[in-house]
């Protein structure tokens, strides 16, 4: 994008960028649930989605988590 460089240098830089894999950028990485693969509603610390967390809690597989009702 630097207009001060020669056309040849800019072309070489463009070729280097095009050789990089598309998914190599850090901002393209998406948090996904380890159990279901769901991309939305994922708790970062647990790495599972809210739905999977609820199911595991209802099954009693998460210590300290109890069903709540009001």
C-alpha cells in the first residue's frame, strides 16, 4: 500500500502476502464448543457452549452446579 515504493517492490510484497494461508490471521480464530462445535454462546474458561453446560449440569457431571428453579 506504500506509494513511495517502486512498482516492482510493491508487486513482490503483494506476492508474499498472497502466499500466506488464509486462516493464519489471529483474528480469524473463533471460539467453538469442544463438545458440540457450536460457535456462539461459548464460555471461554470452560470452552463449552451454554447449552452443553446446561446439559452437563442437569446430568450432574459438573461438581457444584445444581438445577435452579423459581
